[in-house]
């Protein structure tokens, strides 16, 4: 031992005080396992804790690769290894019998190092969690942006297609119609006149079908006059067919919403009505579009046969219509709630911030 090495600690300092927790533990141990001497019990406890520390350290070291060698986990793993080293020092001390000042100091400083590494590791883990949270919010935002882009592209394509149909085929059919009426004066044969009249009918039908298709693809009334006019026009057209009676009410009159929101609500209303006609056998549909202070709500109800909504999650029954509504509503930060029960009709609610 060097000349400057501190003298070993006096015995009384390392001897447990009468009321110290270690003393109490020793007492309890001697009550429960009276036939085993206290030092032996301590040795067993020490060995158990060494084994557990080694297991913990080796698991932590194995996880290092999984965490892509993140500093936070490296620090925590090294702390586990140091904890095991500490236990070895304590075992070594146990067998030496007399405590050594230098080993105790090493033990203490390893303890300080462990605490320091655990603090830094925990702070880094907290950072990791907040960066994970940030990444998750970014992911949701990007997902929304991508969905929006897809929906916008789809709408633009529909518009382009509707315009091409209307502007491309429309004038050609109108010219055919004019040519047919010019022919009308020249055909004297009665059977020829009948053929001409039929052809005229067919051309008229083709013109109105093109108008309908292009209007369904991209309703010009929606972009020019807004949601209330577009839904009114659509429901009036359905009412004329007498398949179902639709009652549409709104407090919005000529008020306009953002283009995205108008398109989302309009497409949803069309799909909901379409579903009622195709699947429910309803005789009446009620639709209310209302603007509140901060929200816009669309309430839909049909008195049809209703259905078990839990079947929607089954892959084989899954249609595109309802899930498309849900996706579209999500892109404008709204909620879509569908309620239905066999025999109780179907109702739906769309709620979005104005
Ligand atoms: N108003 C409704 N009344 C009764 N059943 C409905 C109604 N709306 C939807 N459904 C049921 O939900 C299913 C899924 O609808 P949807 O997603 O629009 O797909 P699709 O109309 O292509 O079948 C329908 O096949 C139908 O069984
Ligand atoms: Mg459908």
C-alpha cells in the first residue's frame, strides 16, 4: 500500500447501526430462515443479484443492434454492465472480509457513473419519444397531403373528361341533328320518315345522356352555384323519377364553402342517396345541410331496411362507396359517422370545421 493511501475505515463505520435498514433486514431474514446464518443469506442474495444483473446486461446488449446503436440505449446497457461489475466488487469484498477503502471508492464512483449514464440515457429516450411523436404527426400530415393530391387529381381528371365529352361529342351530335332535320324535308318515303324520326330520338337521347354523364362526372352547378344548388338539383332530378321521395333542407342558401369541402359533401350525398336507392328499398330520404357557428353538418336518413354495419369490416362485403366517403371526409379534417340497424333505416352524419 502506498504511503499516501488512506488508512482503512474504522470498523464502526462499516458495521451497521442498530436501527439501520440493513440491520432490520438482517433481523427479518433471521426470523424467516433461522437455520441459515445471516452472512450466508447475504451471499445467496448477492449471487442471485449478480446472475440477474448479468442477464439484464446481456439482454440490453443484444437489444443494442435492434435500436440501431442509439446512444440512449448504449448508455443504459453500459449502466447495466457496470451494475454487474459493482456486484462483483461487492462479492469480492464479501470474500475479503475486511473492507478496503480503495475498492469502496471504486464502487462509489461506479455508482456515480451509473447514475449519470442513466440520467443522460433517460433524457435521450425522452428526446427519442418526442421525435417519434413528431415523426408520427409528420406521417399523418403527409398521408393527408397525399390523399388530398389523389382526390384533387381524380376531381381534375373527372372535370377534364366531362369537358372533353361535353365539348367534343356535344357539337358533333348537334351537327348530326341539324343534318337530320335537313334530310327531313327531302325524304318523301313514309318508312324513311319513320327511320328518320327514330334516329332523331336516338340523337336527342345521346345528347341528353352525354349531358348527364358529364354533369355526373363534374357537376358544373356545384362549381358555379355551390353545394345547396347542386344537392337541390340532384335531389329534384331523383324526385322526378318517383323512385324515392327526398326531402332536402338547408340553412345555407347561397353561402359557399371551400371547394374541397363542397366536393367532399356533394360526392358523399350522391353516394348515400345511391346506396339508399340500390340497397335499402327506402321510400323516403331526409337530408339536412346546416351551417353552425364553427361547423358545417350534413345529416342523412333513409327509412329503408337498414343493415348491420359490423359486416362492413368483412373483406368480402366491403364496398368502395362508404369507405371512400370516410377517406374523403378525413382529408378535410371532418368526421363521418354511419349508423344503421336491420329494420331501423340508415343515418349518417358528416361534421367538419367551416
Ligand atoms: N342505406 C343503406 N341501406 C341498406 N344497406 C346499405 C345502405 N348503405 C350501404 N348499405 C350496405 O353496405 C354495403 C356497402 O356499401 P358501399 O360501401 O356503398 O358499397 P357498394 O354500394 O358498392 O356495395 C352495401 O353493399 C350494402 O349492403
Ligand atoms: Mg355504394
